[in-house]
């Protein structure tokens, strides 16, 4: 019976982690859309740092914000890398 109890605690902890990750992704996606609507330039480092910030606010200590995580997040949200070019591009 002790094994069932430990297993259910593990399931609850992992379920809580999934909920935290979903909320963190939602907040990050909303933040991203708001920042882009104001023409803020966002690179991978900024996106990852903001994700860590949202994760820490939700006590998500088990989340790894790896390159794979970042690619999956951007794919899920339809975020593409775009090269922004201004006057510098035309200078020799």
C-alpha cells in the first residue's frame, strides 16, 4: 500500500508540473504577442530568459529551458526567426 501512496504523490507532482508548464507557456505566448505588437525585437536569449522568469514565478524548478524546449515552444506557437535589416545592411 505504501507503494501506491508514493506513486500517487509522484503522479500528483508530475501533473502539477504539467499544469505549471502549460501556464508558463500561455503567459510567455501572451507576453510575446504583446511585445511584438509594440515592435520589440525578441531573440532566443530574451525568449528563454522570459520563460525562466515566468517559470520561477510559478515555482517550476524542474523545467529545463534547453534549445529543444525553445524550438518546440516556437513551433507550437508559430514563431519564426526573421532577420531584421535596417540601414546597416546597406553600408559598406
